[in-house]
């Protein structure tokens, strides 16, 4: 449940032994940084008047406009469309082109609908979005609540992760979410304000001490495990190499917290559905097979690969709810 693609937290900067040696990252010139910041600011100024009213309109009308904005984004963002087409071909190489084209259209519409409901959360209407919510595996969430132990809630950029946080914040335990700040400051302030209003406590991934305390006090900490890190653990996502940040794995192992994978998405009937998987007891992680102890693998790496495999399982379940223009396979050098 992290926001943005900021710097990795302190727990994520250790490079695994088998990782590719880091290359010196070239720092952009001051002029390029200024131009990039100016483009972000201009984009925010242009989009805000179009999007913000969606939080005030009747939901049915707002959803129609959100879907239209999604189609408009697909038409006006050729670079993102090409990237999504490439990623869909990697993930579903045997799918007919017409099926991949349909998934592409549905992806952009889904993003438009997500924007609508995020804005409604910002207007204090998050609870109404949960009316009729179908929850699968509720017993797994309740088991972690009864345990009295801290729980690391693992999710991904799939479905409506912000509404999942709203649902969890309304339960008995305090919810904290690790986030990476957006580089556009006005957008960062807006997102923080929305989360604060929903009772979600934001914790910077750069300063994870509050998250550590929360887990040790038996509270709930949410984290998105599919962000693109600097460095990270080598994993495979849809058969292609990617990197997975180590922070969530290290946080869970350091505190002995239970790990609970969860997701919330809109199904084919336009109804929200949440699912909780059985909690993982990190102390009971399977041991390495005999003879592999010295291969450079570690509990952190195996847990990262487990998170990545789970994310792929999630995406395959409802691929139209995944932002295919998001470059999950991008490799950034260690800092």
C-alpha cells in the first residue's frame, strides 16, 4: 500500500550476494530535473479540474466519466499503450491478439474507475463503496486479529488497494501503511489527506521505525510488494526476470510478524470482492534443501520470490485489474 515510486527504505538497500554488481547511477542534470518537475506540475494542474469533480457526482455518472477518461488516456498516451502491449505479450504470448487488445482496453477503463472511487474515498464516502462487499477468507484475517500478534499485510498494485486499506482501517486494529512519497508535492499532499481522512496512518518507507513499533505492538502494517526497487532480489514474473524489494521480507523476519496476503478488486458483476489468504508463520518457512545452503539464497530472498509468485497468481486471476503499463520488469541499479 505504498504510494509513488520513491527511494527504497533502509531495509531495502542491502544487495543480495547473487545480484548484478551495481552500476554508477547517473544523476540527471539540474535542467533535466527542473523540466521533469515542471511537466509533473503541469500534468497535475491540467488533470485536477477534470478529475476532482468526480468525487461529487452521483457514482453511476462518475463511473461513466471515469471509464471515458480511461479510454481517452489510452488514445492520448501512446508510450504507455506500447509498453502495456509489450507486457501483455510477455505475460500471455499464446493469447490471440484480439484478447490482448481487449485486456488493454479494460486496463485503462479500470484505472479510470479506480480514480473515481479514490476521489469518493477522499470525500468521506469510502464506507458506502464497501456496501455489498464479498469477503473470502475472512477467517484468516480474524485469526490474525485474535492472535494478538503484529501482522504484515501484503498486497500489490492490483484492483483497488486503497479501498482495501479503508476496509481494514474500519476494523479493530490500527492500520499503518508503508509508502514512498510522490515526487509531485501537491499530489503527495492530496493522497496523504485522503488516507488520513480514512483513518489510515502513513509511514514513510525511508523511516520504518514506526512500522517496526506497530508490528511489535500487535498492530497491522500494509505494504505493496510489487514496486520497482533500486537493486532488490532477482525473481521471475510471468517467466521474465524482475527485481523485488527486500523491505517487506526484512520487516516481517525482523519482527516475527504474521504475514497475510490480501487483495480487493471489482469482479465481472461490478461488485467489490476481497480475499485473504492463509497467514504465513515466518518461523515455519521451509528450510533450504540439503546442498543448497551455500548458494547465496536466504530467507529474505525466498520470501521475496514467494511474494512475487503470489502477485503473479493474483494478476492471472483477473488480468484486467492490473496496470499493464506499469513496468514491473524494470531493473534499477543499486544506490
